[in-house]
């Protein structure tokens, strides 16, 4: 039975980050991917954050399949017919190299990333499903079991990077089953649009891109958001909501996406576009309170498998790559010191996370999931009231501005009451402080 220093389960950003770092350090690494090739099973918006990848591959810009660098960020508050730009930021420095964020097509990017992993020396095997973990008599994980004939493989440590479903860890009892209140289901379409048309509609130049994040009653009161990202000659558009909300409302993500595409603010931007791809995926958005145990004897969990997603800022791939790198660095130190991969020794991975932006940001927003689940007015009532207020102030009809302001305040008090408004302000401050 063949043995490796480390087996990495999954070939997404976290698994690739771990496998690449380990292989570069000279460890014997096996990476297993259930898809036909890396990227075929992976779905994301997708935004690439350069800082996390630079720490792995400093010269990635020379060869990575990047779509556009993000030159402008927009935030829309939306109901069924209106949209109010909550924030829009454009800075000429965003278009000065080195760029900080890019849009990518995950299938292309993951294939490229996997090639870097192979070049670093890791053995990458696709179309292989891990069905369980192997343990010794003391319960320590010593390898994996696959569906292949004679498919048991040994390793000193196993890194679980198998995505939001976290099937391997869940089946092995290393983490609890998925809770609908902590998991979002999102759908995305990639719509082809000629490069010149796209750049004209979004007012961007060559290689510049726009990111639009969308919140409001477009999700019919459910906790969730939409997005629209520009690629070279296509648009990625999608929407997602928490699983428990979708079950309660009996709405499908596809219905929500069709509503988003037909919205008066969105339809002109995608008019005439041809759908090239449709996909759906789970996103772990439970935050800090939903994190599972991260290490044990012979195993570690990274990326989406661990729930490392900052839903407030729509960050996931950077947390994934960073957690994969941290896990690898911990194992490299143990390997060089000749120490076994016990839970105590692997705690260095958790310490790296605690000392980084990963845990700091997740802790900062740990109350946000509860706020959005328990207080639906933040995603349905308030966007509508803000949009109505903007409409009232922009219509010139002979009424005084003071009268309009009084009418707007009366609408807020009527819908929420003064006490309710004060309570919501406190809850919002507590969740985002």
C-alpha cells in the first residue's frame, strides 16, 4: 500500500494552496479530485484576490487566466422595481498595476492552478472519490479510502479541502452535518456579450471590470444577495439565499435569478446576451459561530470545508488559499522537526489562523448571520424605504423639501416605529462594529 507525506482531498483554491506549498517544500503529496479535471466541479462568482495568491505564487500574473481587474465597485439596494445605489467607488489607482482584484472563470483558473501544483511536484489524480478515512487502532487518521480497486492510500496527514458539502469530514464524524441556517444555495449564469458592447454598457476600458453587489427585496425577504461581475467577453450574474429560507418560502434559486435578470436596472445591462453556462453551488455563510473543529489526530480542514467565508465582504477564495497555505506551513514545520501529525502538533495551523485576518474578520462579523436570519427587515423593508425616499426627493412636484423629509420620516416610523428604528440601529451597530 503506497504512502505519502500528505494527502489533500479536493482541488479548489484551498486544496491547491495546500498542495502547492507542500510540494514546493519537497514533501511527497497526493491530491485527489473527484471531478474529471480540476475546476469541473468548482463554482464561484468569481473574484480573485491577488494578495492571497501572491503569497503562494508571486508571479502568477504572468500566466494565470485572468479576466478583468476590478476598477469599480457598486452596491445596489433593490426591490422589485427600484434600485438605489448604496455605494459606488471608482479609483484610478485600482487601474494601476499591480491590481488587487480580478474577475476569473473558475474552470480555467483552477486548471491553471492545478498545473502549478503538478509542476511543483505533487501527484494530482482526478476522477477519484474519497469515500472515507483510514484510522489506526488509536483512532488517528492514517490515510483515505477511495472508490477505486485497491483504493486505500496511506499518509502521515490528510487535509480535507472537499468544499462546502464537506462530505468526507461529515461522514467520518469530524464535523457536524450541514445546517440550513448556515448554508446558502446560489445559482449563476455566465452570459456572453461582445467585448465592445460590455465595455460601453459598464463604462470601462480595456481589461477594466465592474463588480456589482446586490441586496434587498430581490430575494423576497430571504437572507441573501445577488451579484453581477464583468469578464472579458461575458457577464457572471447570480443570486443566493440561505437554505432554510428557500425551504420555507418554497422558491427556487432559478426563479430568483430570473427575477434578477428581468429587473429594470439589470435587464438593459444584459440585453442580447447569450447564456453560456449555468451552475449552482453551496456557500458556507454561518461565519465564526459555525466553524467546526479544525484539526485532529492526522487531519486538518481548510477552505469551504471549514466554513471560511466572509459573507459580508463576499470573500472566500482568499480565505481558502490562506487557510490551505497555513495548513501546509504547519505540516512543513512538523516534517522538518520530525514530529508526528498529532492534534496537539497540528494546533499550529489553528494558531496561524487566529493570528491572521481570517479569524479576525470572521470574529468581527460573527453576529451578522443571526441579524439577517432573525431580522428580515434589513433585507426587505429598509431597501424599499430607502428607494422610496430617494424617489420622493428626486421628484420635483411643487412640494417643499421639508414636507418631503417629514413624509419620509413618517413612512419610516409608520413601517417600523421609533422604538423599532432605534432597536434596529443598535442591532446593526452591534453586528458590524
